[in-house]
C-alpha cells in the first residue's frame, strides 16, 4: 500500500541520514544495483535517478562469462520501466560518454536536474548547481582520459571465454550489431600523443571493426614540430565483438535518455545559437528523450532468441 511504502521510505532515510550532511541542498545515495523502481516507489521527497550504463564486457562487474545475458536482462527491464513512465525524474548516461565528454554530459545533467526541481522540487529550498568545467575536453579527449576505457585483464579473460562459447558469442554478436549502436558504442584503437619532439604511443587494443578515424596532420598544425604540442591520433572504429577498449561516437557524448526530453531539445537548440537542431540529433532523434520503441523491441527479441 501507499502507506507501507512511505513507512519503508522514511525508514531508509533514517538509515542513511547519519552518512549525509542534512543541511545540504542535495542528498546523494549511490547503489550498484538497478533497484530504480523500488527506490522510486518508496520515495518521500522529490528524487532524481541518475542511471549509468556501461558496455557489459569492458568492465564485466558481474564477474561471469554470461555477463551479456545479465546486461540484456537488467537493461531491458530498466529501459522498459523508463519508457512506460514508471520513473518520474531520471537521466541515463553511458560511462563511456562521461569519460570522453564529461563537461558536455554534466552540463546537460545539470539542466535535467534544474528542470526537474522546477517541476517536482521546491526552488526556494535548494541552491543552483554550478558546472566546474575543464576536467575533460568536450570534443578532444586525450590519451590519459581514454585509458579509462581499457578493459582490465580479468574482463578480457572473461570476454575471450564468452567468444569461445557458441551461445555467448552469438548473443554478443547480436548485441553488437542491433542493440549497442543505440548507445553509440564504438571500438577505440591507437592514440598518439606528441609533446614537442617527444612521441608517446598508447596501445588501446588490436581489434577493430572498421577503418574510419580522425587524425591530426602536419598540414593541420604546420611543419614546425615545435608547434605540435598535444597533437594526437585517435581511431574510433566500427564496434567489434572482440576484446578491446570501447568508447562512444562523438554524437553520443550527451545524456542518452531522460524524463526531460522536451527541455533538453530546447537547451541543445539554444546551445547551437538558435539554429536548427544539430544533424546528430536528427539522425538519433531519441537522444535525451525516452528509450525508443524500436530499441526495446530489439532487446525483447534477443531475450527470446537467447533465453538462458
């Protein structure tokens, strides 16, 4: 009942309160599980859910070879809840976009929070959020940033075991071709940094599924090597099922899904100087809005096809 949920919600607050500064305008609680529906159902104050999704094989926090099944099951359930309007105030971002495009993603998250405060909160009792930029470049992540995308040895080991299993490989191939593109995932290969006359190459994996790349050239920077500071070569390739670093394409360096889609569309239009919405949002018109029906249909289809 509603009364029981309120009792549970107040009990949770009592449990968490000793770990919070109760005078703070925002109270933050982190959970490693996707118990979004439970936390939403027992909330006793306006609650914003920030949900972070990561490619299942690069971190493999599940610690099992069947990580792809666990990921598909958990995220099909979670995204369906969001699409059905069961969660009032939320944003979904990829871990990879936070690594590569932190300033841009955080700026959009702040807008989602501010817009939600106006609808669900009490503006007079909270204070405005401020963005401290400069942690990562919006369009130019460097090699030290991209190193956070490199899978750990244990994750690579489990990834290879998955590929050795016919059922696991089949599911991963299907996810790679039909589901992961909605999250903007792309394989990342060599990154070259040049500082003055010194070159440092960072090996981010050997596998890749394509040959598209962005490259800094002498023509771009002049022939004088002394002007080659911070030059780098990065390759964002078609996503591969094989082990290696996974990032997101530039156009996915945004909030992926949220409850505040209409506001985000206006915000992005204003950021572009009032011009027509950027081409990336036309090509991926669900960015910042609810999870698209086509994605959910594909995920449900793979759940049936690859029932564990």
